[in-house]
């Protein structure tokens, strides 16, 4: 081989090796990318598992932690296991825009004076509610029922006076006037109830309630030796004093206020946490329906089964007794019918024989029919005499047998 041929052969071998190397690099890159994708997928699955666990832990957390208060007692809202106490003052709003300049300055001065007296944080809370006219409608209906009873009584008295005839026209006219007045008042009350009910269907009628929330922290007592009951008493005294001071200072501005009791606090929180449901299902209905009961006590299951078994036994026994009595009555009825039919056997046969003879009167002739009927009657009398004689003979035979001496053994 010449040098040129050897050089060409080496070039070809080198090209083949380069191609093989490129293919190997490509395979390595593909394997590496596949491994990276698998690791990323495993990482995503692990993170998803962690997130689902966190979500599961979030779902089973305490409802009291979610609602941010522990309980309501002594007209106070207790938060964070007694670390914060709240008392709420409900304020009646005023229309500031319709006031004169002097009245506006008076309100501003009074409110400024109230702000200067504050020694702790307050919260102003405004709650918008749909007007609930259920209680008003119920009150109106009670009044209308009393008006209806009064109207019925007036009409009854008037009718009695008319029927008696003991009263003159002047007295009857006075009584009729009372009836008309009672009827007009009753119809007016019915009209008010109907209009109020139609108005209650309009959910666009809104009202705003204004509240001032006062807070107290046990750290303000500067002493950690108090028990929870003592801290609760101190908190109530302090908050009550602050609330009364707030009411007194706001009255200068023409704003009337009152401290919410425990039931009103519960209604406030219920409306805050159930904005949609509270419009159609208020707190009083929820409590009367027993929604605040988390469990019920009941009789033991085995005792219930025993009672049901006793009742089933009693029902089956009654059914069995009724069936037995019905069967006995049916059997006795059949026996009675059979005995009556046996007693009337001859009469039935005679009646049927006479009926057959009368049906063939056209063929037999009237004389034959009459004689045949007489023969039937004679046979009846003959059988009756024979039965009577047989009965008498049987009776005499029994008497003779009773009079014979018995043979000794």
C-alpha cells in the first residue's frame, strides 16, 4: 500500500469514530434529560402530597380558632382563652347632613371631647343588614286577632239586642256604630299586615347598625396572681365603666347608645359569620330549631330492640287471637246454617215439590195439581207423626233402661 492509500484509510476510520462518538453523546444527553424529568415529576408529587397534608390539617382545625372567639359570657366576648375581653356598645346613628351649622359644631365638639378621653383602643364597626320584619308582622297579627275577637263580640251583642226587641232605635244605632268602628279598625289592621308582608319580600331595603367595640387585656391589671374568674370580673367592671362613659359622652352629640347583652352579641356574631343565611333564617329561628345542640341523648339500642320485640310479639299475638276467633265464629256460623237447613229440610222439600207441580200445571191440569199438593201435605203430616212417635218410643225406651237394675260384676 502506498502512503496515500494508508492516509485515506485512516481518514475513513477517524470519520467513523467521530460519528460513533456523536451518537454516544446524543444517547447520553437523552438519558440525562429523561432522568431529570423523572426527578422533577417526583419532586412535584412530593410537594403535592405535602400540600394535601397541609390542607387536610387546615380542614380539621378547631372551629373556635377559625371564629376567633372562645365564648360569650357576662355580656362580653372572650378571645384567646381569656387574654382579651370585648364589650360592644350599639349606637343610634344621626343624620349629620340635615343639621344646621350650630348643631354640626356641637356634634363635632362632643365627639372630639370623647376622643380626648380615650385611654385605650376602640373599634368602630358598621354592619349592614336586610330589614327583617318578621317580628313586626307577628306582633301585627296578634293585634289583628284581638281586633277580630272584639269585632265578633260587638256583632254578637248587636244581634242579641236586635233579637230581644227591648231596645229603641237610638240604642241600636249606637251599637251599630260601635260595630262599624270595630270592623273598620279590623280591616285597617289586615291591610297593614298585608302591606308589611309585601314589603318584607323586598330584599333591597337595608339598614345599618353602628357599634363601638371596647377591649380589655388582663395585662392591664398589673398582677398575674388573679384567677380566671377574678380576671373575668375585673374585665367586666372595667369594660362596663368604659361603656357607660362612652354612652354618656356620646349623648352630648345626640347619639344614644346601649350595651349589648349576651343574646344581642350572639346575634351580632351570627350575622357577621352568616351574611346570606341571616337574611332568611335569623338567630332566633336557628336556636328554636335546635341548631346549637351538638349532640342528643337517646335510649340504649338494646333496650330499643327489646321494646320493639315486645311490641311485635303483642301485635302477632293479637293477630293470632283475632284469626282464631274469626275461624271459630265462621265454623259456628256454618254449623248453625247446617242445623237450620236440616231442621227445615222437609219444608224445603215440600216447597220445592209444590213449585215443581205448579210449574207443570199446564200439562197436568188444575185438578191434578190441587190433589198433588194435598198429597204433599199429607206426606208431610205423616212424616211429622212418625217422627213424633219415634221420639216418644225412644223416650220410653230410655226410661225403661234407666229403671232396670244393673248387674253386679
